[in-house]
């Protein structure tokens, strides 16, 4: 390799060099998160790559539904499919531990040909929201919690999803929240997740068994929102690959099984004053600050208008319809109250934070974190007071959640203040794509219709 290539290789993280174990890097994956939060990009031989290497992808990757269908929108020369410029963020360089030969993956940022950041790219949407806080001298801090299911490989979409066989030889059916035996049931998969994470230089805070059969939760340590969104992006891929290594699937559907709980991505949020290093959610005497209440007030007012960004699919809303599920069906808030969508966990004043429990794990992490912070920011700058904290189970009319994506999209399309902070062009594209996905779903004839309508109407 040339001198320049050796230089960037020498600067790669220690975790990557340990993963290579003296072997030469074989391949580099140049990736970006798409609207769904999945990785897209190009792979190339390592000898061809450098931090200054520029590659391209067509802008039309952001014009597709989750099914891969193109969506016609009111965009000039939409199908000219101009190229976007990909530039690597080398701070994101991680190993691809499941690859046969040493492979590097690097998240890239997207630019137009004139060097302007692409405002519709999810990672840029989050960067733009963070900049609003930076301009105020604030630094947001987040900590996501990822719930997911390990399932029996589902090769026929017409068949229902089932939990996999555990080490006992039995298929779990009961809800065993926080059971260590249940975690041990899938110990080999968990061990592989830990190993892949270590190879990639990623840290896991805790792993627990969630309520559902085969449902696991991975908690990440708190930190910078962009860093944590990148980690969620990487962890989803790691978890899927670890499951495949053990002949299982891992799914991040919000509600994969009718009679099992849904899967969330709870996000803890706080704000640091950069000049003082203090949490602005707490006063000097340790009490709640006015800014904390305004952050909650903004979340209550604006997040219902932006629900498709944290519940992006038809399936997302099934999680809110399960009476036995712990998923909140409201935007009420309360202290140490898991029945509310917005929970203030027990903590000392330094760590005071708001936990958003409404976010589905099927959401794009960049967009989910961005919109949560954006709504709180709007609350702070507009000094929006929240409703009263709820001490127990909220009433049905306490800040209810829209229960269909159609209702949620109607609210989102009129959310002018949310559009302004996230980017109007991005919000237009996102809304159009979600509308098309909803229409595609409603064109399908479901088993329920065949069972109950075929011979009875």
C-alpha cells in the first residue's frame, strides 16, 4: 500500500487492530443510514480506499418505500437521479466482525456536488437539530435502550412468527421479565453479540430479558446523540448477524407477534450547559428547573404531531393497542411512572433526565433521537408548560397517542414548527413515503379478512 494508505490504517481504533490480529485489511464498506435506518453503500478493496476517497450514490435511495418501490413526488427532475457525494467520518470506523476476512465499515456523510450537506439524510437531520442546542451553549445527552426479539427463522411470510428453541429444548411462551434463566436460554447468541461488540469497539451497559418470549433488551451508556445514534445503527446490524450465526432471526419490528409485547427503543434525554458542565434540568438546590418542565411541555405538545418519526410503519401502532403490554398509550408524564409515555426516572439532580417510552425500536435511531430533542428544544425556547405530573395510571384522555398511522400522518403533515426545525424538504419526502407505504399495506388482503369475510358476508 502507499504511504497515505498506511497512515490512515495506523490511525484506526485499537479495537479494530486487535480484531485484525496482524492480518491485512481486506475490504472497506462505505455505508450510510437510509430513511429506514438500514445501511446502504458500496464495498471496495482496502487498497482502493482512503479518507479522501470520494464515492457516490444516487439521491433516489431516499425516494423509496420499505418495499423498495419508488415514490413519485413534487420534486424537480426527480428521476434524473443526480449523484450525492459520500465522505467518510473516520471516527465511526468499526470492524465487521462476521466477515470472513478483516473488513472495515465506515459511516459516511452525504453532500451535494457543491459541498452542501444533504439535508434529507437522516444523520444530517440529527446534526442540524444538535446545532440548535450548540448555538444556545447546550449539549444534549441521550441513552437508548433497544428491545428486540430472537425468533425462529421465518422463511414464509404467511406463517406466524415464533420464539426459537432455547437450551432446554423447549420454546418459551410465558413472560419472564428480568429472568436470568431466560437470558441464559439464549446465552450463545448473547455471547456472540458481546464478542461482535467488543471487536467493533462498542460498549454494552446491560442486557436483560424483557417481557416477551425471546425478547431481549440491550442498554447503551449515555453520551453524545450522534455517537449514540451511530451505535444503535451498528448494534442493529451486529444483533441481526449474531442471531444468524446461531440459526435464528433477530427482529426489530415493533409488534412481531400478536400475543406478545411490542418492542420499544426508550430514549433517556438530558441537557448540559457547556460553559458550566451542569445539567440544566436541575436547579442549584436540586429541584426541577423551569427548562426541564419546558422540555417536557414541548415534548407533550409537539411529539404527537411528529409520531411517524418514532412509529414509522403500520405495524408500529399495533404496539399501542395491546391492553396487556407495557407500551404507553399516552404522552402524559410522571415521576418514576412506567404507565406514562414520558417518565422521569429516579435519579440525583446531576442525572435528572426525561425518558421517552413511546419510541418504537423500528424507528430510524437518527430520526427518533432528532425529533425527541427537537420537540424538547421547541418547548424550551417557547417556554411551554407541561400538564400536571400523573402519579398513577393515566386516564384514557390524558394526552392520548394516535392509534393509526393515517391519523398520525395527518397530524404530521400540519406540524409546521416541527417541519421548520427538522427541514421542510425532508419532512415532505418522509411524509410522502409513509403515505405510499400505508397505501401499499392496505392493498393487501389479510388472513383476518379471508377468515372472517370470505364466507360470512
